[in-house]
C-alpha cells in the first residue's frame, strides 16, 4: 500500500488523456473532460509534484499483470508504475484489484 512517504508524481500520460477529453465535446456542446490539463500541470508544479514523462521503455514494455479491459491510458499508467516501482493512485473501479493500483474511491 502507498504510504505518506511516497512521492506524488503526475504522469504525462494523465495529462495527455485529460487533453484529449478536454478538447472533445458531447452533442450537447459540453466538454467530455472536466478540467483543463494546463491547470492541472500548473497546480502540480505549484505544490511541487514531480512530473513523469512517457519514456520509450514505458511505451515498449508489456504489463506484467494484464488488464481485464482495453484502456491504453490505464495500461500505460500501470506500466509506468510497474517500471518505476510505484503505484497508480486512481478512482477507477475497474482497477481495484490490480497489483500496481491503489484506489481512492470509485469513479
């Protein structure tokens, strides 16, 4: 389980996913994403979170414990956690039992 001494790291993969949703719109005209990715990056920098880039080895390596669903963002985030010795903090209920995830409620 993640402890209070573990660093909080913001992945470029998360920002990429937020960006795609922020720039996508529903038929109603509302955005699919709830938050501007630029504001998330500014917030993370203001509170001194580390930013993690997507590296070639993250993109190339397989996930040791496969996902039950086919979300490429979830997979990349979990691969980053796997390769960097971290855990993915998520609200995604579909990741509750994944060994590289720590859930903080459900989406």
